[in-house]
C-alpha cells in the first residue's frame, strides 16, 4: 500500500468546484512512487477504508472561503461523530480512527475558487490556483517519501 493518498474531491458539474479533482488528476499523471490518488464527488464514510493504514492523506478541495491556496494539518479525533451520508476530512479521519488505523498525518489543501455555478471547466483564476495547489501537494508527497 502506498504511504500517501491524495484524495481530490468536488463536482465536475459545478465549474470551479472541480478544482480538487483537477489537482488530484495532475498528481496522478506524475505516477509518483509511494503515492496513490483517488477522486470522489464528495467524501463518504466508505472512503475510510482507502485512508486506513496510510502514512499521510492529503485532502484537496475547492473553497470560496480562502484567497490563496491553504494547507492545514488535521489530527484524528476518535470521539468525533463522523456523520452518516457524507463527511468532511475530520469526520473521515474520525471514522478511520474508530476502525483502528487512522493515518498519523492528514492535510487539507484548500484551493481558492470563485464560481460554483453549474457548468464545465475552471475559471482562469481557479486554473491558476490549481497549478499552485499541485505544487503544494507534490511538495507534501516528496516530504512524506523522504520522511
């Protein structure tokens, strides 16, 4: 099993909301040793099995709440209720911890976007932010590989 999982999520049907998917796909094209990549429309409890046993999981998502690419470290809280239908990164970590094998390191990379309108393709500002986020994720993957 690869040490790092990059998990990009969002909707391809909502313009910039697909930023996390674009980042994950760009990382996947690099075929980095020790790095697995997964994409999803949203985070669901079933993904806990994918993050179990990893050394690090990197969650990548679009956000209208940040002005620049944000990298934030998370810790698993097994006492936190994970949710039942869809979850956030913290809830998914909590579920993995409840199952007994949460990754020791988790990071959320938030990609700044402005349009969540129905439509295909990224706006120019979101596409530029995706490029920056890809570099951040690649650095996190390299750091884990060296670690």
